C-alpha cells in the first residue's frame, strides 16, 4: 500500500512537494552531482517544529524513510533518500545574547547567515569556510574551521540542542538533560538520532585577524611541504594553515592558505621559513577584521561530481610519500571538471587536542593534520578512472596516517567506516541509537547501527 501523502499534507503547514512540483528539485537535489539520479518521493518544507514532529510521526507509522536536510551538502548524498526529505530551511531563526555569548539557531540556518548575525555583536564561532553549509550538519559531524586550533571544533562550542526524536517528542539535550544525546550530537553525525530543531552555541569575542595566500610552482613542492608541515604543527594555535597541491587545467600548483588571529606582521614573521624554502609565485598577507577574513577564506565547491577520501595524521607526511603523491598527481586522468584533483592538509592540534576522545562523540583528538584527497568529473562522465586514481593516492597516504576518517567529508566508498569515523566511541553511539530509535526510523547508508 502506498503512503497517504495527502494525510501528511493535511496535517502540516509547510508545503509538501512531490516530483514534478515547482521547487521540488531545489529542495531535494544532491549537492554532489555524483548522486544526481537520487530523488525522494516527497519533500516537506517544514514551517516549524510542529511540522517536523508530524512528519516523523507520519513516516514512522507508514515505514517511510525520512531524512533531514539543512544545507544539503552531504558529500555522500545523505541529505536525499527515496522516501521523505524534511527541508529545514524555514527553521532559520537566530537569537544572539551579546552578554553571555550564547547563540541559538534554527536547524536550517546556514553558515553565511550566522556570520552575518554575529558580526554586529563582535562575536565569533568556528564555522567552517562554506557560506551555504548548514550549521546543524557541520556541528553534528564535528565541524572543522580555520579557527579550530584556537576555538575548537564547532561541536565543542555546542551547549544545547532540541532534538525531535523517533518517538515524536522534542527533547532538550544538554549537560544536565538527556546527556547521552547531547554527547552523541557532538560528533555522532546528523540524521542519526532524530532531527535537530535548534542548536545553542557558546560564542567568544571576535579577534583581529590576518590572512595569507602563497602559491608555488610544483617544482618546489618537496621543500615547501617539508617546511610548511613543520610550521603547521609548531605555529601558535592562533595560526592555522591549509597546505595543498592540486592539478587543474593542466597546471599543478602548491598553495598555503591561512588565518592568523593577530596582525599580518606576526603572520609574515611566522611564515619566514616558507619564504626561505622557495620564493612564491604569488603572496598575499593582509590584515583583515575577523568577518572579512572569513569571507576571504570561503571556499565553495564549483559543482559537478566528486569523491573525497580523508585521513588523520599525527606526524608530517614523509618526503618519500610526498614525492610519490606528486608523481601520482602528475598521472591524474583527464576529466571535464575544472576543479581537477588534489591533496590538502589542514592544520589541527591546539584546542582540538585538549578534549578527551571520550568526552564527545568526536574521537579524533590526537590529530595534528586532516589529510583530504579529492577527484572530480562532470555528470555523465564515467568516473571509473578518477575513482581508481583516487584509490591509488589513498593507498599511498594510508601508509603514514591513522585509520581514521573525517565524518563531515563523508566517503560512501569507505569500507571500515564505523571504526574510521567513530573509533572506540562507536559502541556507545550504537547504544544511544538503540535507546532513542529502536526501530531504526532514521536510517541511511553509514547510519549509526546500520
């Protein structure tokens, strides 16, 4: 028997969209066009918390798969399913208490909107570099930002959340109420335990900032990688660097992009070893206020189809691995997507490491680097060559990194994802899942307990 969609429509305020309706694709298309063929049977543009609770009740009674969608940026397309997508974008309220620094946001708020709301109050949160990314998904999966070495992960600033559960109730989850869910929501991943209706974060005063962009020819990659990896680890936690090498349009460049919570003169002095290693083709080191710095660091994937592999590392990539990776990049298969392919290291450590692995669901607390490997292609292209190439690069990098992976850069091809994402915290997450969603209403590929 087919679900009674008219009944759901009758008991909700927001529009219920079915295939062919205006706005349906906008509310259901996968961000990664690798999953362009995936589409739900219906999308509810929830008008508020009551709509979300009614949708959960309806889906549970009829056995319809249900997933929440905020920014919709799941790399693995998990913001779309074959059943009901609950579009949360109308849950966009933002409340800022400038005295306490507590900031409460609706489950559909996007990063760019939150930055704009924080700016008049001089407050800052570690929110990542994508204006269109949903805050809920970012925080629930951990949330890495250029400020994380100083301010921690996004999840580390989460003080409370209201969770619509499979039982059809809205639970307040914090350090004193529903503590198991509060623990799980700090790194356990979105959509696993319910639908987050709102989230409250602890913001801090936004410091003066400066940014850098350095580019080198690939011929200088060995010297630059050796030097900058050392800088990433030894620089004060106010400094965060992203070191990368990428091939696009037939050209390969090495880049270092960074944020310093302090003046540009300090940043330039810190970068002196990088200049000594090799003279950049381009250099920009500039004082900026905090929000201008965040705008400068914004990076939006250009679209198309892509795949990403991640690792965590406690030590720099050895020279022989860097050399092998460079050879592998030089042999990358041609593709139509101008994004090309590449390797990047994000500086971790600092405040991220000061949290015990068991204190939150996010377990990777000894990492000094997040290593990200990517390839891309145009929709309709056969990705076999790109995926084989990525697997080869992954094999090289895996020889000198941990067996962990970053949940927010979700990898649908990851075999041992339970251990890679969650490590020793996975059994505890499964217990929370069984306690609050015993029938597995919130289930998707790589969901907790699946």
